[in-house]
C-alpha cells in the first residue's frame, strides 16, 4: 500500500503553500455553534468533563456501556479518486472493524476486544486500563446528490440541506435503535446512566472527502459550521432525541475527513480519540493555549503529538494515580511500563513517578513514565521513520525507536490547584536544549520546491526552561520537538535534519545521520517526535541542574533536582532521585551518587590550521562546552581542570557509517569555565585533513572519522556524547613528528642538548594544543632538584628551557614534562 502521501499533513502542504500548517494537523477544530452552551470545565476535578471517561465510576450496572454510532459518509459521485481502502460508492475496506457491537468482559482487560476487528473498542479499553467500554454500530451512507448539486441549489445553505438528507437517512434506518444512543446525562463527574438527556451521546461522522458543503477542516464538531442548531433524529410519543453540534454535555460528536484522499483506518483511529478527548477532558473558556489543545498530548494540534494520551491527560481522566517522590524518605524508585498488562488498581501506582519541583505552595512537577510500547497504541514517535503515521510499519530494528523514559514538565500552579487542563506543559527531550539559526529553504521528500527552513543548532542551553513550543519567531531555547515560529504566515517547525536525503518529491524515507556519511538535509519531522527524545541507558541517563535540558523550574530557578536512570531491564526502570541546592550537603550527596551529565558535543569539526594553504594538511579539532558539575573540577593549574575521555570510530567504506567507537585518549581541560577542545594529532594513530588548491577534504581524505567524548568525575564516567564527524586520512607511523604548518602534530619531549653537559643544557618540548605545563628535574634518588616550568599555561607551539647544574654534583638526572594528559621522562648526565 502506498504511503498516505506520507501523511494527511503532507497532503495539505501539497495542496497549497499558503495553507497554515496548523490546519493540516489531525486535531484541528475550526467551528463552534453560534450560541454554545456553557463549556464543561472544572479546574481541579479528575475524570470526565462533558462525557463520561469510564463506566464503573458512575454505575454498578454490569451491562452499562458507552455506545457510539460511526457514520461513514460520501457524496454521490464523491470527488476523491478511488483508493483501495475506500472505493467510491462503497463502504470503506475497514467497515465493521472499529467497534464491537456487544460488551466483552475479560479478566485480562487488554484482551477484552480484538484490535483487528474492534480497534476503537480495544483502544479505549487499553487507554482506560479496563474502565471504559465503548461499543456501538457502524453504518455507511451515500448522499443522494454530489457536492456541487447542493451548492448550485442551496448556495450558502448547501451544508444544512446536505445534512438534512443525511439525518433523514439515519432517522429511518431500521438497524439503528436511537434509544440505545441516548443513555447518559450529566457532566463533570456527575454522569447518570440510564434515562439519557434527550441528546445522542456520541456519533463519529467519517466523511470520505473534504468539501465545501460540510467543511474543509479535517476534524470539527459535527457539523457545526453549517448546522448550528440541534436536529431531532428520533421523535416518538414520550421521547425525543436530538443531535447537538456543541462541545458540551449535550454535544453529540464530531466529524473527521480525509484531505486529498480518504482516511485510512490508522487515520480514523488516530483522529477519533483526539476529538472524543475534547469531550472527556473539556476545554477552558477563553483559553489561549492553542484553541483548547494541550501540547505534548493526544488532544493536541501542535508540537509533540501523542497517540496514547499523555501521562498528564491520563491522570486528569483518573486512569492513573502517580507515585509521588518523597526526598526525605527514599532516593530509590522503580517503575514498570505504563501500558503494562497487569490488573493493578488505581490506588496501586507504579507506572508514573511524580517529582515535585517546588515546595507545598508551588504546584509544579516532573512526570516520569517508562514507555516500552507494550500496548499497540503507545505510539509516541510520529516523526522520524514513522513519517507522520504512528501506525506506519517499521523494520525490526526500527521497532525499538521511541522506546525509553519520557520526562514531562507540568506547571498547573500557573492556573490553579490540582491537575488542571490546559496548563504550561512541556516534554524534556533527552537530546538537549539549543539555540538555533534558520537556514534554507530546502526541498522535502514530498516536494521539490524549496520552501521549508532548517533549524540548525548554534549553541547548547543550560539553566533555562523550554517554554514547550510557544508560537512565534523564536528559535532560541528549544529542543527539536518545540522549535519553530511563523514565517510569512506559515507555521514553521523542525521538519528537517542532517543525514542522507531521499530525492525531493520521492515520498521515500531519508536516513538519519547516525547511519549515513552524508551531510544532506533530510525530512526528519523532528517536531513530531523522533528516536532521540527518550532517556535511555548508554544514551542519556542524568537529568539534573547541570544537564541540558536542566531541571530548572518554569521560572528558570534552580530546583536542585537530580534524576538518574540507574538501570533498565525489560519493562522495568530504576532511578536515583535527589534534591539539593548548590553547596549544600544534599547536593554533595547527589553529585557523589550520580555520573556527570552527557557532554554536549555538537559543533562542526574544526581544522588546525583553520585556513587551507595552497597545498598541505591540517589536524581535526573537536570543540565542546565544558560540563558544569562542580565535582568534576580537579585541582591543578590556575582554576583547576576537568577530565574527558575521547572515543573514535573509523570507516573506510563511504557507504558504511563509522560505529565501533574505541578509546583514543584522555584529555584534561584547564579552561574549565570555557569551551574545551581536543586535536587528533597523535603520531601513531592520529588523522590529517588534506587540501588541494585551497579546498579542504579532496579525494585524499578517504577515511570517515567520528568522535564522541565522555566526562569523568572522581567516581563515574558519563555516557558518550553525540558524535561529530569528518573525512580525513590516517597518519602513518613514518610521518615526521613536526608538521609543516608551524604547529607540532603531537606532544613531544626532546633529548637535552648537549648531553652529557657541564654546567648547562637546553631542553626542548612541543605542545600541539593550549595547555598547562610543568617541567621538573629530579636526582637519581627521585628528589626534586629544580622546577623549570611551574604549571604554566602555554599556547600550542615549540619551547625550550635552560637547565643550569652549577650547584649540583656530577651524576645522572631525570627531567619530566606534564602537559595535560601527556607525561614523559628522559635521562641526562652532568659531568664536571
């Protein structure tokens, strides 16, 4: 089956450049009744707002269910072309596979409904952890006229008359018992099962095409633009039932539709709970948080889509209770996969950790969940190889993409107490927080016209909170999931990354840079979530005041919180969690029990010398920001130094990216408050970048090199950083020690001259990079007799110092150099 152009988002982009990106997301809502009733909303209440979110919370009736009618609709001679999953004039291929018509009970609630024959019933059962039985009926209707006929005959009222025809067909359908679809009443936790309230509980209208008659939006409340008043669908003595197009306790549902082509089954399954979620979660009146959507959740229209409902939404609906971290009681915590197949009750929490950020007067916290995709519907990654389709089939290796620990940052105290809806909410992505520059535009995998911009990382950000994706021209202080702004009226997001790009317009998946030697721009869709968002062992394990992102609160104040992912085994993850402000015993304990945070190595590799001569070579230099952990600082030099280990991977095949990292060197940086740098100029196994005619990296650079670093404190070594890469050529063992560019190619200590000597001699040494240096002389007994260079900071270059033995006896002496991690000792003889 062909990709869905890769996603409905892309189809809208193909339709028009002028279309706002926000209108292309699966959860866009563009209309409400002219005079809507009061919204269902309560700041502190947990549970359903406008519609019930579970069954047994409100009734002991063993037969109780929440019944939904799904109506598949198309016009006569429907405008969309035929596709295999929904032919014109026929019901969709997946007809009858979304809802069970009967209630199923099972001790294992995850097996109550079959995901292949009752996917929406199964979805709601999985999300609610056995609490919400959603069943019903699916029907298919073809309107008696085409789209244009209604326009020609009814003009601005075309939508009303089209819906009149549809409602008329539904009202006389002998297979629909409308009494079964009005069984719930009430709102905000006061739901009553049995008598109903005179309004249909829920209809999912699924239109085969978008059109001007019933609306062009891919999702809206059914169908409010053209039929703002309740419509009587059932009228018998003593009972009248209406369809109401409102987001309230009386609202009867919503409509969804394809854009460019009919919806596949995965699209319908993705749209439906998001729109239904508006009823269960409610919308805060007058909210400016994206029109009633919550970022990083299921009821979402912008950054960080979630297919399963976010942890915060699940708490808000009462499906989960958190385990709250008590800093004074324990530092050790463990959580299972939050969609695990177990029967744990609400009062037995072990799937969500709530980490309080402030004191009792500040309602702010981190939520930690372990997402190992146990449930079919736990699809956290929409971007990357998923290509905007969370149900896109992935290869065996790709099945693990997106798995890991997810950390969310909630600030309900900004609005009120409790788990309030529509709050400042963010996901703390494991790949770091950066400022960005805007480059491009570039073509995409769906279109060759270059019109999307790439947000390139310029510098890492510490001690700041990502605001979660505020829309505006702002590429500062964001991760790749939230970066974006508005350019020429179009919402821009991080669609693009570096790697191996597929041909523009090809609809083929590009390659992330970790698997490619190329440095092209590929369509990564990072803002929809990718494989690098999750915290994992050996990738990123430490979330602290010194990491990026950091554990600052929403006001950019140091929270003192350290979260260390200590282990992962199967679906279980264990953590060490501490809280200690700077220079307190609590922080000293936290630092002593956690590794340094992941070093942020992201800048392009530099050349030494930086300018390519007409013909010559240079050495690669990697540059990174020093880690901030105070316990990394070791005594030495003027301000102390910080220790790192350098790792390198090599590939000589242009089609195979380097991946086997081996230890190369230890590097001590004596500028601990600035950037650190390492030059790969080791005599035996260093590398060189060659140039011809003033251009770096010609054909002689036949080897692909990648570098990673780790930070080292007294006890721990951090996880490896991200990598930087360069094309170069190995240094052969018979190459000269010194370069022809004026700088040494490696550390060296020369033999003194003259030797033997009386009474003085010269000692030469070479430094390939800036560092602190000591040169000392010892007698044969190991006693210090002279200090020639006393831990002095020297720039890269060649040096010599004089040693005068006038006051010393004849004999053997040793001179020793210490320069960063380079240490060497040589022997000399004084003869009088």
